[in-house]
C-alpha cells in the first residue's frame, strides 16, 4: 500500500545481482495470521520445529532477573556463555562462538571462509539457509545428488567438491528430510574433506533429539578433524527459538576468524542468560527428548496407517510423502487450524514436514488429515 504522504520517487538503488536473484526465505505461517485469515480461535503450528513444551522454566526465571539490567550492553565477548558451553562439552572457551541463532553462524562462516568465485556444497534438499546465505554473499552454491530415498551420499558430495570448494554443509539429522548420515560415513566425509582442505560445517541443530548412538559429539570429532565447524542451537530442544541464540564449536584456529567477523553485541543479554540457565536444566532436556521420541513414533505410525510414506527421523519432526499435491492438503489443513510445512520452496511437491507436537496437537493434526485425505 503506497503511503499517501509520499510523492512517488524512483530510488536508483545499485543492488547486487545476487540480492536481486535471491528467493526470499519462506518461514512457517504465523499462528495469529492464520487465525485472522481463516476466522479461527484455535490454531496449532507444527511448521517450524519449535519445542511444543515451551522454554525451560529455569531459562525463563533467569530472564526475569536479567530484565532489570536491560539498559546495559551485554559483555561483547560472551565469556559467561562460552565458559558454560565449554565446561559442558569439555572444550576450551576459545573453541566456542555464539550467534543470534545458528543461522547467524552459517552466514558468518560463509562470509569468513568463502570469497566470490569459490563455492560451497551441500547435499540436495538440505536446510535452505546454506543456499540463501551463500547466494547473498555472491558465492556459488552446489548440491550433491542423493541416493534413493533421500539418503545422503558421501561419494556424491566428494565428487562435487573441486579446487574452489571451501565449505561443505551437512545437517545431521537433515532438515527437511530428517535423514541421518551414519557415524562411519560422517567420518569418511570429514577425512575426505580434510585431505582436500575443505571445512565441514556439521549442523547439529537436532542432535540432542537423536536417540541413535550414531551421532558422535563435536568434542570427539574435533580430536580427529581440525576442519570441523559444528553448529548447535538453543532454538530446538531448549525451547528458546524466540531468543535467537546458537553456537559454533571448532578448533581455536578456525573459531578466532569467525569471532573476528562477529558483530560485538550480536546476541542480547537476556538470550545469553536464558541459554546459560537452559544448559543447566538437564531434567527439562530429558523430559522433552523422551516426550518427543514417544510422540514421534506414535505420529509416524498413525500417518503410515493413513497410507502415507513416513521417512525415519531422529529429530523433532517427520518428513512425509502425502502422495498428492501437498499445497492443496496444506490449504485444507489451514482451514482446520493446523499449520504444517509444505516444501515447494525445496522443489518438493508431494512431501511435507510436520513438527512433532504435544499429544493433543498431534491428535488434532491426525483428525484434520483424516478429513482432508478422504
Ligand atoms: C538444520 C538447521 N540448522 C540451523 C537452523 C537455524 O536455527 P537457529 O537460527 O534458530 O539457531 C535450523 C532451524 O530450523 C535448522 O533446521
């Protein structure tokens, strides 16, 4: 809507071609907007892999105390959170960099490690932020083909890497497919890339949900692979998505450069206090993990019984092939107050991603789906 106060003016913006070509990020539809659009009083959102339990109560308590100090800038070095993370992971604080969500660290890693003319690689159907950040920074983004059933192929990744590749991104478990790369293959990838002098950015956003023993911790991998940058977030299992805080782990030789590019006050002081308290709230973590695993299994079984293909997941969401136009199913679900994530922006027409909700939310989704799929 043009603002009536302003006379039209043709601003001659000299924008980069990368920016002009960039496809905007498609986020999960907000609850309030859906309520307004469809005249609904109750809407559930299973679209952004948030924690349906809420935030850790200890984190919220810590935030209340910190609010009094809101007039002060945070400590620009974020030493307290770095110390807390380092202690928990048995690393050195100079192996930690904190960001406004792990998304910021993806962007920083690209800006620090890649120049125009170079490229980064990720398996097809990886988290879309890798491509968006790369293209915004004028860096080529390449995808590696998958094997059947969306399986990640180390050979295909290594085949796409060339002399201009500086970073390979790997989300494990992957978003949106939930697919896991087993530990042996992960190690084969890390050592293959080490020989080629390429950084492996291992995105462990969903690591804490994984129940298989097949997800080596960053601190163990870093012993063998100095070319690793491991990303973690407080947005998922810790339930702090709204605060925007995540972190990267690596050898100090790598972390120091990402630190160099980081803005001094990139994370708010309340987010920092929430993160420190959440790290200590082990009981909350265990409860969320158990509930998620139980509901994920129940949801997957119920969806399979509806004749849908559900892919195995180690995360807090399931990837489902509806065998029909996902956009159509999605609009019918929206009318019934259920927000899920269609994946057309990934080029996937019949698959959707569904966050594992609370039992009553999953029941609502299943009831709505039964109505829509008849
Ligand atoms: C694989 C993966 N990495 C990173 C992120 C970014 O998380 P945040 O920026 O909230 O830490 C997400 C969010 O959905 C994700 O799915």
